[in-house]
C-alpha cells in the first residue's frame, strides 16, 4: 500500500476541531472536565477554553454549567430516540423498555467518566440532585414513549418519576460495571423494571378506585363554594339594604 504523502498527512493533522458545532464542543468540554475534577470546581472559563470558544460565545450558547448539562441530556435522548425503529412492537412492555434503556447506556458509554463525576457531585449536593431529577423525569417521559408506553395523567407522571429514580440506581451499577457485556447492569435493570411494573399496576388500581371519590370530592367542594357564595351575596345584600335605610333616616 502506498504511503500517504507528507502534504496529505499535514492537511489531516491541521484539520481544526472547530468543524464540530460550538454547542457540541461546549458539551464535550464539560463532560471531559467532569472526568478530571470535581464538577462544582469547574469554571465557565475552563469550559470555554477547553471548547475553544470565547466567554462571550459561551454566554450566547448557554446560561450556566447546568444548562450545558441539560443539553447533554437532550443529546443522549436524541441518540436513543433516533435509534427507535419499532422492531420490538411484538415484545411485551418490559422488554421494549429494557431495550430502550440499554440503548441509553450505550449512548452514555463514551462519556462514562464524566457521568461518574456528575453523579458524585449529585451525591454531595442534594439541591443539585433535585434539579437533575427534574431533567431525568422529562427524559424518562420520552424513553417511555419510545417504548410505546402511555405517559399521560397521574399514572403517567408516576411512571416517569419512578423510572427516573430506578434508572439512577441502575446507573450507579453501570458506572462500576467492568464487564464488557454489562451483565450486572442488565440484571439490575431487569429487576428494577419488574419492581416498577408491579408498582405501576398498583397505582392503576388505586387510580381506578380513587377517581370516582375524587369526582365526588370535587362535587362537594363545588357545592360548598356555591353555598358560601350564596351566603356571602345574601350578607352583602342585607348590608346594602341596611346602609340604604340608615341613609334615608339621616
């Protein structure tokens, strides 16, 4: 095989990394830095320098480190959703969701050390964990939909929150799973989805029982408001009549 010419080699070596969109370079920079030092110690200037953008450009792209982290989550969501083909339509709910979430771990794999840094930060900062949980719940709604699982109503909200918490636990296993086949991760995910399925079925039963009672309660409350409004109007009417009578006497 002929050797590449020196000129061709130099051209390849000089290809600028700026071919990657600035928004993506900033995300990559944050995850790379998160693998190297404590997340809370990373400065905006460090991220900008690593990404090869100015602070002014960074400000135009993202408002904060957390905004960059949110964008990273959306990147992972997109990879998973674009890989959803519907070829598991004949499988049961658990298998469909299992496949979606394992594809999510595949998408996260190149950023594993950075994700580990973020996870450690969340353990140190409860407020950060709560904020990241909100992002995770939004992501899980899309993961559920990718598995053709209903996400509407109160039960849907419970599914998304429950899945976010379950996946957080499985992610901790994944971060330490050295097996190339991720056997430990898959076993834990299987257990988590089994438990979650049982909880969702119980929630559906509770919803079926509670819904009529909730409707009755709303009716009682509405009747109470109507009665209270009627009494208030009556009091006002009597007060106005009394005021008119007093004025006439004067």
